C-alpha cells in the first residue's frame, strides 16, 4: 500500500486557507475547494451505493468511477495538471449506454426513493449534478 496520512489536521488552515497540491494557498470557501469537496462527496455517495447487492458489471464500473474521481480530485488540486483524458469520458459514456440499453425507455421523471439502494442512487445522481455544476463554474 502507498503512503498513508499520519494525521488528518495540519493547523495550517486555521487562517481560513487550505493548500493545493502545488503549494498554493487558497481560501477554504473558494470555488476550487468547493468543487473538490463536491467531487469527494460524490465519491462517498457512490461508496454508499456499493454497499448494496449489485451486479458485478455495475460494481466494477462504479469502483472504476471512484478511482477516476480520486484522479479528478488530484487534477483539481494541482492547477494545470491533467489526470482525466477524453478516453476516460468515452469509456464511462459507453458503460452508461450499455446499462441504459438494458432498461425500458424512460417516459417520465422518477421520484427519488423506491428502496434504500434506489434512494442512494438518486442521492449520488443529485450530488453528481452538483459536482458537474461546480466543474462548469470553475471552467
């Protein structure tokens, strides 16, 4: 296993700033930090989905997405660094198309709920949309 954090606090952020991967200090309420947080929340929400009984293909896809979200967090933490490539997006879109092909056509919006697993999926979807909005705002 790689290096592990030995503590989860540094006291360097007591002034309301936090450090990026390149050493730059930014406000904890900056759009970049808000975006990193939204991506982290999405990763946690996917983790909640993964505790449910899922088909192997879905589990593998979601775990791969979690790893890519870690990569995205790294990319966001180091301005100018590229970790996510167009191939990553294409691979995810292909998986989504495969999963959607197994479903009946959607004719209306679905109210969140329908059981614990479905509710966790809806929560992950909503968090994903928020992370997407933050990414768009960040540019």
